[in-house]
């Protein structure tokens, strides 16, 4: 299948390049774009045909899931139909909530359930989080699709949407059909299965990951129609603006200095998923400033002690006598001076080392963000 770059069908002088044009000029430009849109539609139809012509893989392995009605097999998830779509929803067993980006996708799928069922297709969500967490989060989001837990099963690992520590130990994991660095223990994806109505044999027919999931997101389709488009180029990562749908307007934001996916839930975090730890912008900035002030005050205090510390032990003994009325021997003053010197120098070195480590950590997190962009 050959994909060629589409060139404009009209000359630039014929389609006025300025933003404000006459209706006639706009029609010329719009017809040029319409030609490209039709080419894209035909190309999409051709890709869809190739997708349907992919060979199938028979599933011989037994998988068990925890569902609202108890333990279920992969065959049970078909719910009497011959085609099954499974969305691999990122929800780690340790996380408090489901991934915001996967939630963004799922908001577009819930309304399709009855339409899919009419075409012999069942849609089900699968995550590794325990069923109790899944059901609580599903209730909060107001979704109706079926959602089961694969906790304790190899299902997520076999379909390359969960990664064990030993898999990540080498630095790269198998995601989206390539070995790559990946910032999380969980990844998003979608897999399709077919069950033969006569033999009940199950086959894996298709899986997609990363930006292959974009066709599921109607919001992006609509944003692509408006003048500003998705308006994500200035963000640290493409979905930085996305929230759980009950979080818009709450001033919660995603900290661009943190990894896109934290590894586990944090007591200070209200979300643990495809996005970094959430907090209010004001409280985050205030907390950072407070920490910075405390570091500066400790450094100033240590530096002041070091600068004012007398070189002579007897001078130090005199200072102590003047300020406290306590007399110190030469030996005691020597030991006190040495202790203050070690304490001050040690404190300064500790604060410098801590600041250096923080800078290195922040640089590492920005590297992860860059890698995240490459994944998408």
C-alpha cells in the first residue's frame, strides 16, 4: 500500500493565502481541501480493508476475570455475540483512580454500547485493578459498560499493556510492536477477538496502541475542525489538558515536572494514572516557594554561623560568657568551636547536594516527558 504526500490541487494565487478572503476565494480553497479529505477517506477505507484481512491467532490459553457476576472466562465476555472489543484501561492495582486519558477515551465509548450490540459486537473494559476499585470509579464516572478485573491473570502482560519489574529492568519493554522505553507499569490499548459460533474457538484478530486509539476519541475529531485545532503543541505532553470529566473547572492541573504516569499511588495525590500527580496550581506553587524559603533560611543560617565563628577558642568562650553568663574552659571552647564548624560545613554540603540531586531528578523527568511524546 503506497502512501503519497498530497499536493494542493489549486495554485496558491488562486486560493488567497490570507486569512480573510471573499466567499468566492474561500470556495476555491474549500474545494481544494475537499479533494484531500476525499483522498483521506478512500485511504482510510483501504486501511480498514487491510485490517479486516489480517490473519487470526487462535487463543488456547485460559484467562479468568473478576466481574460483577463472579469469575468469568474470555468466552463469557462475548456475552452471546461473536465479536469482542476489549479496551485495556490503565488502572494499576495500587492506583486510587483510573487513568485520566483512558477515562477521556471511555467517555466516548459508553454511548456506543447499544449500537455495537446491534452489530454483533460486545465492548468490555479490562484493568488490573481489583474489582472493588473498578466499580467505585465506574460509579463515580457514571459509565454503563462492562468492566472486569484481570488481577492475578497474565492477560494484560500477554497483550503488552502491563509490564512487570523484570520486563522493565532492561530499560525497554515491548509496546506498540516495538521495544521502547516506557514511563509506566501500565499502557493503553485495544484488542479485538472473534468467537466461532459453531466450535466456540476464540481468535485474536487485532490490537492497537498509543495513537492508534485516537479514532475512538470524538473530541479530537471535533477539535480538528476548529481554527485552533487541538492546541497541544505548547504543552509538556499532548494530553496534559485532559481531566476526569468531573474535574474540569476545579483548577486541578497536571504538574509538567512529574512523570506522565506515576508508578504507584501517592497519599498526597488524588489521581494515580496516565497523568501526573494532580494538585491545585496555587497550592503547588505555594508549597514549592515554602520549601525554597526553608532551604534558603537553613543555608543562610549555616553560612552566618560559619562566617561569625571566631578563629580563637578563647574568643568563643568570651562570646558565650557575655551572652549566657556561662564560663567555658579552653578545652570546652575548642570542642564547641569544632562542633559548630563541622555542623555548619556539613549542613551547607548537605543542602548543596540535595539541590543538585533535585536538579538532576528534574532533568530526568523532562527526559521522560520527551520520551512520552515519542511514544505517542
